[in-house]
């Protein structure tokens, strides 16, 4: 091979290597895409959801804005923040629930988690996650399976995830409402509770197939970290069974989904007796 041919070969190899490096840098930049500057929450069917999705959590960068809108429907709504609040809103968010049509655009200058609810519908809430400048929306990769963050895993949870919530429910209770509490380490968690009873206990005659049926439920947003009490009222069929039998065994299925995490489900068995 001539000297000129060797030089040409080396030149083309250099160009190919440069192209590969450029592609790698472009891919890394894409993986570490920055959060969007804006988001929109829309009130519909007594739920706050991010426009174009079924999620009630929006992620933006610090200095970004979120628009809250109640465009249609017959119900009145508002968006009230507990704990951290937006830097400013224009026009101001309604303090009390208001009928449609209204909207407000709020600016979030400080990184953090902002939880809000509609005070007319306690289970209707959402969370705005504001990321500091330069924070990518995708977390950096781990070095392999079982890798823990610096300082070890958070107590009661998986590496990098909030701690496992604590549930307290008295095993023996009186009345037609099952009570308890959930303690979470982060705000903005979604709480879903179902009360289940065997249909054998509800029926006045033996059912064809024995199964657990729902006799009460609760869905709400836990806006702040800490202890949150809950109360699940039994439906009419369960109340009648309790009065008829003087005792009713209720299984509680409690699911807590923290912001950006996975759901943790716990169960508790409660023996109910009529109120004295």
C-alpha cells in the first residue's frame, strides 16, 4: 500500500471514530434530558391529572410554571397547597372551591416537592416535583445489581427509594367505621384503602361461591410526610351483617404509593363489634 493510501485510510478511520464519539455524547445527553419548563393540571371527574396523561404528578425545572385549570363540569374545585407553596400565581388560585371555568398559572422557583388537594374532594390531589437546575430527569445508572447509594440503603426501603410506610390498625374496634393511621417519610404519597369481608358473612343464606367483597374504600393524597389518620366507613350490607351477627371480621388492604416510587401494600385484620 502506498504512503498516500495509508494516510487516506488513517484519515477515514479518524473520521469514523469521531462520529462514534459524537453519537455517544448525543445519546448521553439524551439520557440526561432536562425537565420541561411547563406543565398543566386539569380537573376532570373529581381528579387532577397532568394534561395528556393519567398521572397526577408533574415534573418541571426550577423557575418553570404549572397551569391549573377547571374548564368544564358541574362540580366546584380548587387547588390548595399544604407545606411548600408556589412562588407566585396569576391570577391567584381560588381559596375556596369555585365552579368552572377558571385557570391559574403558578411559578415554582425553588426545587422541592409541592403537594396540593381540592378541599371539596379530599381524594382529589396532585404533586408538582421541581428539580434544581442541571438535574436530569433520568437517574444515573448503577454499577450493577445490588448497588447501594453512598451511605447505604434508606431504612425500611429499597436503595434510592423512600422508606417503607408504617401502618397502625387496632385489631379490635367498635362501630361501623374502621380506623387506623399511616406514617410516611415523604409528602405527595397516594393512599388507597379497601375494606373486604367474606360474602358468607354478609349473606343471609349460604352463597354459591365464597369470596371477599369490598364493603368500603378510601382514596386520598397524603400531602405531607408524617402520621396521617384514616377512617373507612362500612357500607349498608356490612352494617346490617354486623348488627345481625354482633361481630364482623374485616380485612383491610392498604396501599401507599410515594412520589416517584412503587406501591407498598399491607394488610390488617380487624374484628368489629357494634358500638356500645
